[in-house]
C-alpha cells in the first residue's frame, strides 16, 4: 500500500514539475465543483462543511506532492481543500519550508486570507503534516489569527522540537532528495535551526499556552515514528486538545512519520476529527480496529 501511494505521489509530483500545477485527484461534475474540490478556486463550501481546508506540507516537500493522497480524499468527503508550497528558498525549485518560520508563517497567513476571500468563509480548518503541523499551531497563536480558524489537525508536529533529519525526510519520501540537497547547499535551512529541540520557533510556540480559545485541536502521532521522538513531543497537553496515536485505533498499522500523509487509516482519523459530530467507523488496513 505504501509503495503504491509513493508511486502516486511521485507521478503527481512529475506533473507539478512539468506543468507547474496540479489538478483535482478526482473528476467532478459542474454541480459538485461548487461544494467540493482540491485546489479548485471555484469551490464554495457546503452547509455540511462550511469551513474550507488549508493543507500545510512538511519541510522539504511541497503542497501538491505532500497532499496528493489526502487532498483528493478530503475533497471526496465534500470539502473545499486548498494547499500551497510555502517557504521556498527559490521559486525555481519545488522544495518548501526551508526559509525562516516567520517568513513561512506570514505566507501561510496570507494564504488563509486568500482562501477565506475566495470561498466567502468566515473560518478555515487547517490540516498540517510535520513542519506543516507545527505551522498549523504556530500561526494562530503567534500571528494572532486564531479567530479565523475552527479546527486544527496536526500530524506529527515537532511541537517541542525534533532533529534535522526528521525535518527534511518529507522531501526524500517524495523523491525530492537531490533537490532538497541543492536547496540546502545553496540557501541553507533557517527553519531547521528554529525547529530543533531548543530552537527559537519552538521556544516562541511553547512560551505559555499553545492552544488558543475557540480552536479545536487534534494531534495525531504514530508509535512507529522514528523521526519525531519521543513521540509524545508532538502532543499538546492542554484543555481543548485531543491527542491520539494511530495505533490507539489500528494497533497493527506500521505507519511512520512521513507516511502519515499517505495512510488510509490516518485519512479516516483526519476526516472524523474534521467532522466529529458525524464520525464513521475506521477501517484498518492492517488488522482489526480496537
């Protein structure tokens, strides 16, 4: 399953490099396009899912590649979902998240405004993976736009800091290793220094309460994550936050750090977190659920 998803991501990434754009992962009729879609700027949220989704990729990756599976999955659930590649050191190379956290977070804040304006929505829900998970909780607090956010679902965020190797692994998984290396050689990685244990961005996020009033947070981690360790460093132990392991639901699921954005079990957990009043039973790809 993971190999097939990796091939899918690689195929879509090739399309990005050739055309500079990504289309929706599934065909939609003219009627369906108004209430669901992936990176479809004509999409208008439905009454059932009034908050459009902003999907934030991990360091060393890009929006279309990182969300080549989860983006179309959530669109098929009836959401207007949008992604971007933030924090590019150069627009010529589709590797994001390496610039300073402050620069990336400002780009993300502008993108949130763009999505709200295009859809007419008062709030967005944010789904972030790895560094994107960190950004999903950093921006609402530090930049002060929590009032424009309904829910945050963070997949293995380095909330309390992690290691350099863990940060850049997303790009390697997407087949961007040589491009990531090129970016690091030419431009460095300010975000890497800020996101390690004791880094400046980590210190700013964790100074005082992290969770913001009015925002519902879900943090999802994997017990098999070899990169963000100890695994509990992702969690936010504060009121208003749900912390869970994938294996709490599907104990045999071996998903690791990067695979969280491509795992069918995780996709179902994300969908339930986005719509907690209508949860659906999770079908485990590996063994029965708990």
